[in-house]
C-alpha cells in the first residue's frame, strides 16, 4: 500500500513538471541510447567479421613467401601442387599471383587488381560465377588469354551489358571474358566485399607472363579438418624453412584462419567493452542530473514534507516517496533510450553495411543500469528529505 501510494505521488510530481522531468530524463535517455547502440553495433561487427572468416573456412592456412636464399624468393606451380600429395590431410591448394593492370574496353580504362588463379580458387575463396564459366585446368595448360570479371569491374567497363563473350584489353593484350563473378557486396564489413568485386581473374600461367612474375609467392592450403591444421602447418613450415630461411628471418609468413577468428573475437570483445564503458559515462552524467533535480525538488517541497510528517508520515514513507520518484525518472528514460537505441542500431547498420546484433542481454543490461543510476543517485536527496524534522520543515516560508 505504501509503495502504491508512493508511485502515485511520484508520478503526479513528474507529470506536473513535464519539461523539467524530460530534461532530467534526457541524460539517462542519451546514456541508455549510447550503450544500446554502441554495444549492438560492436556485436554486429564481431558477427560480421566471424562470418567473413568462416566463409574461407577455419581449417585454412595462407602462406606468403617474403624472402629467401640468393635470388630465389618464390615457388613454381608444380612445387606447390606437389604438397597436396606429399603432405597428408591437405585437400586443396590454391596458389595466387597478384598485381595491378590497366583494363580497357573502347574508351573506358580502369586500373584493376588482377589475380592469377587455379580452378580450386573458386571453392577455396567461395567465389562463384553468376554468368558464363570459371577458369578450368585446360586454360592453365594452354595459357589461355581469358578472364573472369568482378561485378564492379564489369559495370565500370560494360555498364549494364553482359560482358561474357566480349573482349577486353589488359595491359595492351586482348583477353576474352568467359565469366562474371557473383557480387560479394551483400552487406559486407565497411566495403570489404565491395572491394572484392573490383578485380579480374585469369589463369595463373597466363598471369605469370602478363605480370612478368617468375614464380608464386602466395598460396592457400585447406586441410580436411581443424585437428590436422597444426600438423600440416608444421610440415609445410619445415619445408619452407629449408628453402627460404635465412639468419634474419624464416623467409615466409603463415596465417591461420582459426587464429584470426580467435584474435578478432578477443579484439571485438574488448572494443565492445570499451564502447560500453564510454557510453556508460553518459549514464553517470544523467544520474548526477537526476540527483541535482531531486535535491531541488526536496528544497521546493520542504513544507509539504513537514506537513506529511506532522500528520504521521514516517521517515521510510518520505524516503520511499522521493526514491520512487527518482527511479521512475530513470526507468522512463531507460525505456525511451532502449527504444531509440534499437532503432538507431538498425538504421546505422544499414548505412554502414553490416547487421547490428540487438540481444536481450544488451537491453536488460542497459535498462538495469538506468535503474541502478536512479536508485544510487536518488538515495542522497531522498535521505535528505527523510531526515527533515517536522518543526524545521514547517518553518520554511
């Protein structure tokens, strides 16, 4: 009964000073909005990164040769493909040669990243054609002058026309377009997928001549399961050390997708915690605002407190009245902040290019923190009101 009466009195006080109540809640609204939005975006970003890494498979290794003995700083295609039979548990090897080229179609000229690849690249990189065909083994053996275009490159060179069957000029040499890749610009992380559409794929044997590369420095290895990744990595590293290690360094680097996944998870967890902490400062500022307004409210209603005590109200009744008012202010601000934060999360995620992850845990944490702020910062003014002596309060003019 006491609680019900306290809620009614607190609500009446809040409604009677609408503007002041809203300005008091504004700090809580901004704080809860910030916490909800930033943590949701942080979790969405982490999920997006995880999905991108998982697309390549966590049982994947990427080796890059950085140096070697004498002038030998690369491997041949035969040397790389031989690993698939000499080392157990390797399912696929996809060597790549990369470079930048000028591509021309009529009067349209573009600077485009080019990759020389093998047929297994399609599955290792999860990169499939939308129209036409992918590069096949016969193209490598015959060193065919054919190309597969990314969607962005195709649009820049051919507009809305289908480029399959057309010709392009790459570094002054004519190539026939045999395939158009599927677009990867589907809400990727901050343009990463969009950049993946800006490329041209050609057979790796053709790329060696086109880019004037005498060997291969990068190759992707897929293992049959995660348990065998360390063993395959060790065997390959041992062989590459024999070929390329020097007194200063190993001569190569190895990137483990599983390590990337774990590292990104740790980084994003820390980032989300940091963003939440920064947003939490807004809640503290809002709490101070509530405390200040409640102190003003106690001063304004000193005579009212005196009358209530004179007619029998106890200390806990006065304490409850002002504490409930503080909690109602913070709870109302918390509800508005959560709703605004959810809407802002989805709006910003659509603009940035990845999906926000609004979980119940984020909502509960944000709202609970707003209630805590209301209780914590409401205790001082509520306690001040409860300690007033009736005779002193009634003397106030």
